[in-house]
C-alpha cells in the first residue's frame, strides 16, 4: 500500500488536505499514520487532480505534515451477522458492551440503496402496535412506513417515547420475528447510560441492536451511524426475514454534523447555514425503509428530531416532512401539564394510516372513532382560546361540553404510564368511553350501526347490564 507524506493543510477539525496523489475514489477508506505510529482512520470526502480531502473519524490531534497517508482502495463496510442481536455498539459499529467482536457473516456497503417504488416497493398495510394510544389510535404506524417524531427543543420525553416504542412495538397476532435497531446520535453519556440500562432492565435488548454515538465523539462518525444502523436493519430484514423497526434519534444532531463538516469544507451554505444537499442526504436515509416485493421482512423507520426554537418550519423538520409519511408531534404545553407522552394529535399525521387499520387489520370502527375523537378534541381545544377572552360563563352548554371533552381526552387518552402497553382494543374501547360523554347526536362522524355495536350504552344492554 503506497504511503503519501504530502499533507498540505488540516482544517475545521476533521479535514485533512492531501496533495499529489494518484487517482483516488470517492468514499475510499484512509489510514493515517502519525509520527508516534498511531493509526487513525478516515474517508475520502472530495477528490480532484490536485488535492484529496480526507475526513478523519477521530480527532486530528497528532496529524502533521510528516504523517503517512495510505489509501486502502475500499469503502466503509458493516460486518453483519445474526449474533448482532442483543449487542450495544458505538456509533462507528464497534462493540462497547464488553462482549466479543462480531463474527461477520457478511460485510455490506453502508450506503445501501433506496427501494424503487414502481418495481420493487410493496405497499405497506400491516399495523404495528406501539402500545401508545395517541399513535395507535389516531396516527397509526404501518409496517414499512417512515413516521418521524418531531419534539420541541430541550424536551426530554421524546427519549422516553423512543424507548417505550422500542420495548412495546409488535405486530398483533403475528408469529414472524420482530427486531429493533436503535441508533442514538450526539447524545450525552448520561443519556447513553439511561438507554443501555433501560434496554437491559426491560429485556428489550434481546431482540435489539443498539448504536450509540456520544456528543464528544467526532461529528464525522455521526454521519455514518444511521447508515450503519440501516445496513444492519436491511440485513436482518431482507437476508434473515425479520420485520425491523429502526429508531433514529436525534436527527437534528446528525444535521448539525453535516453543517459542521460543510463549514469546514467551506461549502456555500443553504438555508440557515445547512448544506444545500441536506434534502438529498436525508432522503438517502429515510428512503431505506419499506417492503420489497417477493422478499420476506421489512424495514420501518421512526426518526426522532428536536425542532430548534420549536419551529416546525425549520429546515430539518421541514425537509423531513417532505420525505417521510407524516409526523408525530411532541408538545411543550402538554409536557408543562405533566402529561406523558405529550403527543399532540392535532398537528400529528400518519399518511399511511388508512392502509393499516379497519376490518382485518385492527377493528372495523377504528377510522370512524379516530375521526370523531380528533374532531371533538379540535373543537374543544379551539374553545380554550375563546375562554381566555370571554370567560367560561359566556359559553353555551354545548361549548362547555366540548371544552370538558378536551380536558378529558388529554387526561385519559393521551396520558398513560411509561410502561403501560395498551392493546389496540383497549385504545379503541377507551375512545368509545370518552365519546360516550357526548350526546349521540354529536357523534356525526360515526355510522349508526357502529354506535349500536360499540357504544358503551348499547354494549352494556347487549351484555344484560
């Protein structure tokens, strides 16, 4: 392997500029040998006839003009095998749980490939039960979907929601193997310890592969962590036949790493300083979810991101919303009320919900109950603004009824325990209990035959109560 000692510049922390090389491939792996013999790893970020830009996966401390640069001719590959389940790895794919090195059955390129919609992608239609009513009941997750969680900046509950989904997610009635790939990016050591303790304590680790990139790890590593996780998920899904749920948190930290590296490369910035290619980059991650026709297994994604300044129009949530199929919004006001999980169903949306609910999937009344709960809660929530102006006494009896419904909905439907795993039947029955507090003539979005079949009043009569 030829070694070059033509380092021209070290810039922005992770970048090394190398002159006078032979032709070098984009994304090629690089070994950098420092004066004391330490070997650091990097990757070709940009290449031309005059200069090659190498991004270093560690710090550039110790790298100088006398350092040796060796181009390996290989790109990053992820060693994968079935014994990865139950393991905790670093953001670079190295075991950090005290266990042995992974014995790979394959070494796969981490770039992967999007699933071609017209020819290869199968339409998602299988309901995934998370055990969380605000997701299962009103913003249903479907196998093969990419459904992000948008969290207000600085709110801790999105981590708890991520762990609860990782613990509880399942396809009811299915005997097919289910696995979780959990990738955390830019988290603190305290958060990493919390994640590891929860996975081990609850037993969720047995069916999971966990990647942890810490806040003090290099930003460059943060850009490969989700790709290592998705490569692992694709192997489990399309080689071993697992149905895999991938949870990526926090994609905002990932995008900040892109911005940091772009600034070091002196790229022309786009919106708010983020690279102009961020949409394409995010799409290369999100589009690796789905079901392939004729192949057993699936990859479902729940990316989690914090919205800087609670701004849903910020480039990160804005671009994510264009690529993915809806969003679950974690709300600061609900968190202030002490409600967990603080998921606001009003701005939340699952675009594939209708494909995975109803007769044969969840229950025949699911769609109608969801629509009626949403409409009643939206009306009651709007009335809160009116009460702030005119006072509660100025409301009509009907308005006071919907105002009370909004409080009841948040307290009983939205609020649930951190370890409370509700079945879809429990969620829908709870929805009916709440709707029973309204007069039947107000249930305008539900067919009469469904009311007579599922309304608590008629069910009690049918049971002889």
